[in-house]
C-alpha cells in the first residue's frame, strides 16, 4: 500500500545538475520524515540528506553540503533532491526512504527508516 517511487536520474556531465523526485502513494508525506540515500558499486549505503516533518529542517552529508538541496512539496506529495555541481564521485543509485515521525529533526541513518523506494541511477561522466 505504501510506495515510494524515485525518478529523475540519468547521465549528466561533471558540473551539471539533476533534480530527483520521490513521489509517495498510499500515504501522505506530511507525517513522514524523508531521507535520501545513495549506494555506489562496492560501497555501503550512505545518507545524503533528510528533511523533517515540522519546520522543514534539513541535514546534509558533508560531501554534498552546498551542492545538494532537499525540499518537500506536500501539495504534490513529493520530496525533491536538487543536485548541482555534480562530480563523478556522486555516481550511485539514489534511494528515498520514509519513516512515520512528526518531528523537528531528521536522521541520516538507514536504520531509522521503514519504507524505501526502488532507487534511481545517477551517473556523472564525460
């Protein structure tokens, strides 16, 4: 019933931009903390960003701070990840995840989240 679907991935040149979308169905994102994660081949999944349910407080991994922006559009039941100044090191499968928590804060730990999307591939290459 609860489903998250990522989209917007693709191939982009270094320095380029992409906007990923995470669309929810079966539930409303208003009540959920949302996190973005990524996993590159041979590497463990890492937290990229998250956004709280109250106040839209955000956290970012140091590696993406200043380049990535997470945002929430409750009217569209969608969370976005705007990625600017992309680097080859950003190449990975990107996942969104949700946990039903009404909070002023959010967590970038994978174990905090109950629901996961299928992922979307982001490839940064010339």
